[in-house]
C-alpha cells in the first residue's frame, strides 16, 4: 500500500531528526526575519470506502498518485518558525461500486482540495547548513469531489504533521525536502441517486520547497589591506671625490645599526651614488667604495657583515637631476635600507 510505505518513510525521517544533536554551533546561515516560499510535490490519497446506506452497497475508492502546489509566508525565529500556507492538491482515481444484487461497476473519481493552514515548525541545528525540522499545522480545507454524476464542495477542518530537512544554501535561500501527513474531517459528495455520502480524506505528501528570507545581513566587505609600510632607510652624504665618513655620517650609521638590532632577523642594503662630475667608470668605483665604507661602519656597530649587501650605482639614480659635470652634494650619498 502506498500509504503504508509513506508512513514508514515519515517515521524513519522523524527518528533520524530526533537523534541528531540540537545544540550545534550556528554558522550564520540563518537569521531572524520574514520569509516566503514556493512548494510542490506528489500527493498520495489513502484508499477509502464509501457506504451508501440508501443504496445498499459499498464503494471502494482507489485514488491515483496526485500532485500539489502551494506557497507560504512566515517568520523565522532561528529555531521556531511560524507561517501561513496555502496548498492545492489534486487526485484522480477510480470507484468500484458493489451494490447488493448487481454486478460490480467501475467509475471515475476526482478530488481537489485547497487548504489554508497555520503551521509551526522547530528547526534542529538552526543556523547550520543542514537543518532537520518537525512541524504541525491546523486550518481549513475547501474540498471539491466528483464521482458518478455527483459533485459538491464542502468546507472541512484540516490538520497536518510534517518532518523534513532543509539546506541553507546561503543566508537568504533555503531548500527543503519534506514529508507530511495531511487530513481533514470527512467531505461530503452529493449524488442525485443516493443523496449525500461522506468519505475519509487522508493524505501523505512528499514535497520540495524553496524559501527566500528577507533582511538577511549582507556580508561585510573584507577590510582593506593595511597600507604598505616603507622599510626604514637612512642617508649618508659625502664630500666631493671622497669615501671617508664624517661625524654626522657616523651618527646616522649608528641609528641604522640600532634600528637593525630592534628588527631582529633583517637585512641591510647599502647603495652608493655619486654626482655627475668626473668620468662615469671612476664614479662607479667611487660609489662602491662609499657603500663599503658604510658597511664597515655598520659592522663596527654590531651588524653582521653577512646581513649587509653593498651596491654601487655611480651616476645612476640621482637624487637631484643635473646635467653632466655638476658637483651636487645631495647626489654624493649612500642609501641604507633595512628590510
């Protein structure tokens, strides 16, 4: 029986939800607020029997697999949820009439029902990516049934129980897979031959829904990278055509050595320069002598020689742009960079 199979599936799902821990750490995928959802799926109406007291017989009703579609609007408290839901179900099927003294007769049967339900749910592991849940609902159902030339609409009390599992795709979208039992008080079919008769209306549904949550916090943009900090650097200046160090130059070199010691595992680059006076090849050698003079002074101040690299650039990299043959004091220098 389809109904028995669906009952077993719902019981198994409920047991799984019950054993899952309910105190998982929230992962910020679920936030309090309003949501809307759209849903659809399959509906199995239970087989039932209609008694015709004025006709002296029984009618067996065998519904086919039907379908449902609906939607809801609700509020999520991150754990408990409440919603108002509207669902339309449709099932066709067949009747087998077995009146006393007559041969069995088969006829068509159709049952359409629209339910307006107030539902309450509880989400386990709320806020995580996978959220098992249970729920129940009460409401009103408008049932339209037709068979053997009879048709009627009746308003009935409706009730349902749900168990399912949700996937929080992100803080705004959630996909649910759910099984539910749905039933109403007995609808009535008015038949011109036998009068009003009632039947049991019990259903099992398997459905999927997609929910959109309003007001989910927008992820904050990542903080900007910290501004690049230029490595400490120091300037040592020289007299024209000289590589010896003045008292001021030695004081600057001591500052650089002290800065190196505070940084621990660092490296120093000493880059020598000249002005544009004199031959270019001579200036290249002079710039290298100046860089080595600074290196030797750093070593005397306690900086390991292996931590110092020396570079000579001659007339390249002028601090003050000049023409050829100009004695510019700012260009006669060694730049000390600590990295």
